[in-house]
């Protein structure tokens, strides 16, 4: 609670130093892709909305609409760009069919740890590249990083994954670039919102699914249907959420209002990561008592998945100039970051 108050104070300080900078009140509707009761994934949207109202003394009011109540989760980008709603909160990787480079800002298989991603995003030009990527595909949105969590699980299965052949013919819900990797291995990959996954598993519409981290997956009840939960989350080492704002609406805001939105989203990003890291260990430790077998994917299988991932990333880079540019920027950063990462942190197996 002390941290929450401190972060709110930082954002609120902007109001105190700008006086009447909020001359024009903002009233935004914001549909979200994730239920706000989902820790680290949906909860930041509700926190940001509340904090913007508090810190602006009511000048900025954002009304959150739970998934499907105003806009279907997968339609949020288009709705914001078209001006049907002023803002939206989502995992932007859902739009890879419209914006091929966008998954690099959402989740990358065998990619960066969450804090490394934020380093590249804030200081390596990632934020600016994201705006350019949307503009290059004709979308009128301003995107603000507004939440991040650590690794997802590698999914929930009726049987363990022992070899790459186990993916052949598997009907699985798998998102983003990781889904392209599994398609290359012969899996039948589908996408559907989180709220539909329990029923799809129960009815056999899908054989397996990934969605998020343990603290979220247990809320959705996957462990009640299938009992094998695999690790590590190779396909999403970080999962980043964004607040999308219609570009015309963003252009109308004052500098003080922009600063408050940026500060609130930066605070929400910190809180989202902290919430996930705080809750996941306890949930995972209790899985065995619920009959869940939490298995590690064999190391040789992980190596093969990584090799296929590199093929997919190179193929995507060859097809889209924005993808190539962002991919090269991230790789360039990682070359120097690895020097720090491998030397500075104590090995986890010590």
C-alpha cells in the first residue's frame, strides 16, 4: 500500500505543478481485453483509470469496460483507431495479422526478461518505433506501455510434451509468434479470448492451451480440466500490455495531461510486474495439492524449439521492413545486455 501511495503521489505531483493545465476535461471510454480481476494482466487497467481520476482531481475520467461489454477483445485496436472509443487496454500481439511487427512489442519467444524489455522500450527507442509501426500500417493510435508481467507457463496439456512430435496434430490455443512456431511443428493453432478457454478445453474443442502465468491460469480454472502444466514459458518471457489512445484524442490533450497518462502507465507497469512476481510462487507451490503436475520441458526439446523460433523470426523479418528494423534493434541491445546479465546476477542454481 505504501508503494501504491508513493506512485500515486508521483503522478499526482504533476497536477500540483501545473495549476489549471487541465482546462478541458477528458471523458474516455476504455474497453479492456482482460478482466480487471486478473492480477498483473487486467488489474493495471483499473488502477490507471482510478489513478488518472484521483491525480487529476476529476479532470480526467476513464471508464473501464470489461471484456466484450463494449468492444470484443480482438477488435480494440480498430475501434480505437476509428474513434469509436477514445482508448483501449490490450495485449497488442493479438493484432499480428494486421501489423506484422507488433508481436515484437508484446511477447517474443526466447526473448527478453521483462526488465530487459522495459530497458529497451524506454531507452532503446522502442516507444518511438512502436508509434511508427502503427502509423506505417495506417492506424491512428498512440500506444503507451501500461503493464508487463513475467513468463507465462508453456501451457496446459492432457499429456506431457516429451518431443517435438508431440505437437503434431495438437489442437491448441497459442498466441503470437509462439503460435507460428507451433504451426511450423504441425500443431493446429487457434486463437480465442481467455474467457472462452475453460469451456473449449472442457468440450474438447482444443486439446491444450496457454494463456498466462499461474496466478491467472488458476483463476480461469484450467487445472480443473487438464493436469499437466509445462514450464518454462519459452514463448513469452515477457508479456506487455498497452493503453491505446485514439491519435486525435491524444493530440487534443495538454502537455500536463500527456505527462499524467505517461506517469500513470509507467507506474502501472511497475505494479503489474510486482504483482505477478509476488503471487506466482505461492500459487505454483500449491498446484501439487490440486493434482497438477508441473513439468519442465526437456532441455533438448527447448533447444529445438529455439532453433525453430529463430527460423520463424528470420522469415518474418524477411517479409516486413518494420519487423526487420525492430528485430535488429532488439538483437543489438541484447548483445550488450547479455554481458551485464550473465556477469551481474547470481546464478539461480547456486
